[in-house]
């Protein structure tokens, strides 16, 4: 069965606006803790991914309205990378636990909780971290291709989009899903396993 040694590095890309990515992030965080993996979070921009794509106007407007979170996450990653996971947790708890709006005030509150400078919001809004965010996004896409979104996970020489889950499994079931995803990712020539979603995001 596929597994990783303790201390193995796992990279995880997220756009904080995505509820599905939030669910997966809670799962991979639990798995990393249980298996003593070294989990590193990275900012990703769904706006950047879809900048030249023909997508519904309503979805583009949604992405634009929520893009500040990814810009702020990029700022945290650039200025205080060791705190990015804490910031994502603080922001995600507000967005998906408290249903707080994806705006500057919510981002400031998450930064304040983490002891990070609230001025990162203004710097992000001014576009200071846009190039950094684009590079981080392209780095993830270089591993898996552009016909994906987030979450993206990379470890031990393999990378993949997903898993998309709702709700996230816990305990032994969480580990079982990790081992299965890793086994698929390590299989030469494997590309896709998918079925229709029958439920919305469940944050439990």
C-alpha cells in the first residue's frame, strides 16, 4: 500500500475562495499530523487560471469578487511563509464556518488573529503580490497541467488535482483516502477518476 515516510514533504496549493479546497485542506492537514508529514501551503489564483478561458460571466464575477483573499495569501506566503497555514485556517474558518464575506475586513481579521500586519490587505489590493501569486499558480500548473483547479497536491515526485470530497473523512478513513490517492498518483499513465457530485460542500 502506498505510504510516505515521516517528514516527507507535501505541497498543497489553495485559493481561499474555494469551499471544496477548504474541505480538502482540513483533510490533508489531519493526514499530515497523523503521519508526521511536512505540509507546506502555497497560494493559488483561480482568477489567474481562468484569465483567458471562456467561462460563464457569473463565475468570472464570483472569482473577481473573491480574488483579494488569494492576493493576501500570496502576501503572507512571501512575507511570512511559515504563517501561511495559520492564516488560511483563520480565513477559512471565517469564510466557511462563520459565513463571513470574502472581503478586506475578513482578511484583516484573519491577519490580526495570526499576529500578522493588517497592512498586507492594502498592499495586496494595490497589486504588490500579484506577480508572486501568478508564479506560485504557474508552478502548480506546471506539475499537473491547466485542465484543473484547486486543490493541487505534490509529494514524492508526483502531483495531482484533488481529491474533491464532501465531507472530509477523519481518522482511519482519512489515512485510507490518502493512501489510495497516492497509489493512483504513483501509477504511470493514470490520469483521471471522476463521478458526478451529489452533495454540496459539507464543512464537518
